[in-house]
C-alpha cells in the first residue's frame, strides 16, 4: 500500500495566499451542500470561482462549465468535490490542461489517481478542506 503525503504546510499556504482562480469540480447550486458553502466562502475572500457542474448555467453568479475540459481559461487550483472513484477523468483533464494544482477536498481519497497526477507534474493535496486551511493560514 502506498502512503500518500500532502505537500508541506508552508507550500500549501503559499499556494492559496494571495487569492487565486479556483475551478470547483462538482460545485452544487444547492446552498446546503458543502461544495457550495466552501466555494461561496472562498469567493468572499476574493478567489475567482469557475464552477464545473453539468446541467446548470451558473453557480454563485459565475457561468458553469459541464466539464473541466470545456474551460477556455487557466486556473490556479482545481478543487474537487466528487466521489473518489470518479477522480480519474478529472486527473486526465488536469494533465491535458497542465493545471498546476489539484486539491481533493475532505473525504476525497484516491491515492492511485493522486500519484498519477503527481507523476505528471501536478501538485496534489488530498483529503483536506481548502476553506478551512485558508481561514487558518490567512492571518
């Protein structure tokens, strides 16, 4: 069994300060869902949110994209709120797009896919909450 470790906290902190552009895969339009609450909070902190969610035109006032591959713009961090067994296509898209960071939110653990992304040169964070970390590090 491979043990996965996230980058050091100093590296993670530098990644999210100052605010960046986040593509949020699985961003729900439902305010009761964790993805919505986290993205809304990050938006209020000054992050630009790019929703990636099929079947909706917009979320949080931003146009939504059906797939990560449909984005016509670079993003700093791809934040994922998807089931661990659905991460493969997200990693494929991140590799093809050459996204620099992949952040798998709390409970999203897929070591094989995280290692595959890392082997392609993508910095990977797994099983952490970007909002919770940002709140802790911004002061």
